[in-house]
């Protein structure tokens, strides 16, 4: 392929969305490459894991590219490596596969700003002519432009990320997703859509609305504190799974299990409204096959808390207390506080709950 130009576009595509298509179309129009190669990430150097498998992400980006009539090839280089792959390794691979070709690499301005943090970034810059798509809110340092001489696309693109879109999908919003991708996601039960629908089915409308609000808050907090997004999501989704079950059904779930709950008979008599935290964690384990100990812990402590609260436990506890469907003053105060100091927010929320129960003369589980 001597003297051919090749445009390379890599990404997790988890899920693919209109921003991916818009910048790719713009880049193709700008340089008119002979070939466009899409390289889905197997496991990003900057992420612990992906929500969807490589195969599903590959199929989704393929659907979107075909729908937009973009000629492309998908290269399974990263899949075949079966491990984290750095861009310099892609550069070496493509240089060998397409000798004497001009290689272009498409990225957003946010990635370009951080390119000096990339492993062997100088080799990447020697191999590729970088094409930069300007994302609103991410200005390009003029010094980097002068130093590395990228091709900059004229249009400024909406600051839309797969992370943001995943958070929307996890509360059943598909506003930035193409209809064909939404259909694929639901059909293949991606992004826990089947589990979300299950919880919706067993919850009242009011309860489910609250659950979605707790999910939103917990995901935002997880992002701030570096907590695993999947764990935060599952804890939030399932925290009130059995809240709308009658008390007898909740008690049966608890008594049939092997877990030991302090003062269970007293709780049944004086504070049955907190039984759901244990019933919900058991429902998650037995009925929904959730085995993650951190998630189970967070569900089982979200109403009462205890002396041994981990970070995820506190996030679910606080998110339940201060989700944006809660309109009382204390909730708003705790919500604001939680993004600055989750420990302080947890202690304050627990204090408010305790004082409220004291004022009502209610039983306090401690």
C-alpha cells in the first residue's frame, strides 16, 4: 500500500455514539484517506474494565458505521493481544503491516492535551500525523500545537463522553444513543438493562423513581471518589429491591438465610421498616445471583449503617439519604457536602436520622 493514507480511530466504544461518528466523518472529509481502520480497545490503559464485552462493542460500532455509510475496516489487533495495549504498540503494528503508508491517528482535544502522559508518546507522534477534534471545554495548548503540529478539525464538537452516556443508560435514558444501538443494547441485555427492568417490575412507581435518583447520585459520587462504577450502580439499584414486599415476605427471606442479624425479633417488632436492607441483600444474592461482597455489604447497611463502613457503604448510604428526589433541607445540605467530604456527609446523615427518630420516640437500631 505504498503512498496510501490510512486514518486510524481507536476507542472503547462503550457504547458508540454520535460524537464518534461526527468526528470520524469530519476527519475523513478533511484528509480523504484511502482506508479507515477502527481499532476497538480490548482493555484501556486508563480503565479497569469495560461495561460491555469486546464483541458487543465491535458489533455496535459496526452498526453505527454502516448506518452512516462510512467505509471502514475493524482491526482486532487488541483482541488478539488479549491484554492492555498502548498506542505506541498499535503504531509499531501498523507500521509493519502498512509500510510506507501515511498513518493518521484521530483523537479528541482532551486526549491531545494529555498526550505527554502516554507511554512512549514520542514514538506515537513520530509514527502518526495526529488529527485533533476540538471538544467544547477542552482548549488546545498553543505550545503543543506549535511543537507537535497536529491537524486540527475546524468544527468544535459537543463534549459528549461514553462515561456520561453509560450513566444515562443506567437510569434508562437513551437521549444520546442512536435507535439502532438502543435496540441492540436492550436485545442483548447490555448495561444491566434487564436487571433494571426487573427492579422496575417489582417496585412501585414512586420507589423506582427514587431508585433511579439514588443511582444517579451514587454514580456521581463514585466518579468523584474513584469507586468502581459497576459496584456503585449495583448497590444503588438493589438497595431497596424488597422495600415494596410485605413485611412477612421480607422476614421469610431473612429467616430462610444463614445470616445472623442482631436483635432481629426486636427489629421485627419495633422497626420493621429497616428489614428491607437485609431482605434486599438476600434477594440480590439468592434471586439475582449477585456475589460481590462489597455490593452486598453496601445494600445491607444502607438504612442503618454500622461501625465498619467502607467507602462504597457510605456512598450508598448517603445517596439514599440525599438523592435528588429528596426535597427536605437536610438532604440538600448532605448532598452538597457529600461531594466535598463523604465521611463527614455520612456522619451528618446518620446524626440527622438518629435525631429524627429520637424526636418521634422511635426505636434506634445500633
